[in-house]
C-alpha cells in the first residue's frame, strides 16, 4: 500500500446563533492507495467519529466537514506530465436528475485523448470517459443530494 500525501486534514465547520461560521482543522494519517477503498473508508470513519464527538462539545450547529489530502510538494513525479497545464481544463457539465438544475466542474490539465479530434468537445464515448461517467453517475450527487447525470464537456482556457 502506498500512502497518498503527508496528512489528511479535516476542517470541521460550526455555525453560531448569529449565523457566523467557525472552523477547526485536525490532521489524520494520509489516505492509502489500497485499491479496495479500505484506507479511505477507515479515514472517513475516524473523521466522522471525531466530528460527532466535537458536535457534543459545542453549542454551535455543525455546518459541515471538508477533507483535504495534503500532498508533499517534494514527492517524486510531480507534475505527472511535462504537458500538464493549469491554463487548460475540460469543463464538464452535469444535471440534477430531480430538479433539472445544471452544474459544472473542471478537470485541470486534461489529457489530449479526452477530446474529439479537431474539436473542443470531450469525447464522451472514449473508454476513459465512459468509465468515468459510469462511476460519476453512480456516486456523485448534486449540492442538494440528488442523483446526477454527466452530460458533456469542452476544453476551456484559464479565463473562460
């Protein structure tokens, strides 16, 4: 098993009576790349238990938890490709299956094989995109918790 990063940080947010949010961050062992998600599930369990106990120690209302896997900038292989450019992204569009609302996210520094030849469009029938779409549609949610469907994507520049 290879560890990913230096630590996994969990930022626990709490809202007070006036609506202001405070945050406290705790550090955990880094996630591991076990292939069966057991390391990720274990880390999430620890974060959840500590978060639940934090909630009992405050009069504030829990406003959420944000996980961040901190990566050592000195790790070998960064960046992963000499062609990796943060100025380019694949802007992906998806839709909430219940409300119909559209959302988007960017894949930074996309590989060239992601796009249809001679086009700015993401090739949604490419093997990598088909696998990603299956996993995304099965597991991702909209910001209100509904199932979503990945629709399409296109290449964009940094200021798009």
